[in-house]
C-alpha cells in the first residue's frame, strides 16, 4: 500500500501526521511511504530525515494524492484536497464532520473510506489511538503556561528574606484529559489547585494529583457509555455555576476545559461571574472553539473585562508541534495497524473501533449520527 503524508495547509497548523521513527514497521510490511516535500518542517522534521527513514519525497500535493492509496492527515481536508484523493482511497485523520458536510459529500462521491480520529471510541483497547486525548494533554499543559505568563504574580509559594510570596490559586473546570493535565502542570509550578467536574468518577483522579475537588451534589449519569461528558440539564448547570461562582473571589487563574462531544460547550461562567474574579486574574478557555465556557470568550482572541484577562486559544497543540506531532502520528499509526494488521488484511466493519471511527465507505455515510446530519437517514 502507498501511504501518503501531505503538508498541512490549514492556517496556523504546524503538526504533521507521520514521523520518521514509525517508518520502519510500515516498510517491513512492504508498504511505501510518500511524503510531500516540506511536510514536517514546521514540526522540526526535514525531508532528509524522512528520506533516511526510507520514505520517498514527493514534490507537490497533487502528485502525492494521485499516488497514495491511503492518506494520513491532521486537519480535515479542504474540499479541494478531498477532491485530490484517489477514487476508493482511504483517509485517516480529523474530519470535523458536523461542520464539514461538503468534504464528506466529496468522500461519498469519490468512494473514499474516511476514518475520523475524533470518533475513536473511548474503550481500553483503543486508548493508543485516542488522538483527542493525546492532543488534549498538550492543550492542558499549554493552557497553564499561557496563564502563568499572563498572571501578574508567580505560581509557587516562595519564602524569601524580603517576605513570603503566597501561591497562586488555580481553578480547573472539567477534569477530562486536558483538565487533569492542567491540574498536574499547575501543581508542578507550585500553585494551589482546585477542580470541578460533574462526573463523580473523576473525584479520586483529581485528588490523586494533589488538587482540591470542589464538592456539590453530582448526577449519576454525567457521561456517555463512550466516556464523553453528557450535556446536562439547565437546572444542574445553574447549580454548577453557583458552586463555581462561590470559588471565584479567591481564584487567580481559571482553566476552563468543559466540552460535550459534538455539541456547543456548556456556558459555566457568565459576564457577572467574571466580575467576581480579582482584578489581574486570568481565565484560559480551552472550549473557545466550541463556543466557550465563558460568556466573554472570543475564539482566537484575548479580552480584558474589569481587569480580568479572558483568553480563547485555538489550535494549542500546534504550538508544541514536535511533541504533538509525535503523539498524533502514533495514534494514526496504531489505528492503521489495527485496521491492517497484515499486508493482506482488510478492516472488519463489525469491529467496534472500525465501526466507531469509519464515517464513509463504499460511496455511503456509514455513521448514524453523521448520516442524520447530512439528511441520509
């Protein structure tokens, strides 16, 4: 099989979907690796490194897409890129189907088999393929560093001859992968950390990292069978906001990570609640691209309101392209090896991972949720 690695074209994207360290295993299975020239440069990987690992460097995207049986990618393809895929080719990468219907329509028309990395099921045997989690780890880490850089005080407790510097207090909203990494990073920097999440199961995880879990009456059904947070009732959201609001006057930094898969992010911090924060406080909203957990968040912008800085970062994993690419590339590689454990093998449509991640196959949309979105039910 000819496996193609194109250069990412989305604005601000620095990651690459494949790294040279993974080439050996594919070459041993008699696969051929085609890399568009310059594909890895922004992630610190040169064409020479790919070539040394056994890949063939291809000069331009049309040439690569025309030759590749399967393409690894980070960002969803544009309609133009989707149109370059060979008839019957296989795509592995993010697809964002709820906002990319035209791309899926091209996939259907060209009979492309499309595997969406964000649809990998949250089950134990798929953990090594879970790109949402690997990239959320990077985002949670970076969010704390952004906050530390904007806050007008230091994170750790310091006892000096000139006096004692009290530690910063960090409140993390949402204790998924990004939230837990934010907790761990803030603790390593010496902050006092509190966290809130509506899922009772994460209480012990929060405490194991040395953070205080903000207690309130929690629902028993706060997550789906697939491990994602559920959209909760307006009544519960109101109680949640009251619990959060009670903590805000004592907080220096808020890292907000609450998201619901396939839906707008829950609104947890209103304009009035921002007013409860101390002047100089910082709120980093990792749900900015899904509408934000804070009413004042603007995706890709920094807003100052009443002395409080609200940051809505987008594409944070791309700010650490070397490690983010290595993690993501291995996620894609592991999915590929699951789909094609032997050179002569074919994916099993009945397999839970295949069934969850595959959105298009054989000229049809095969995922129920996406089919309904496109009116193909």
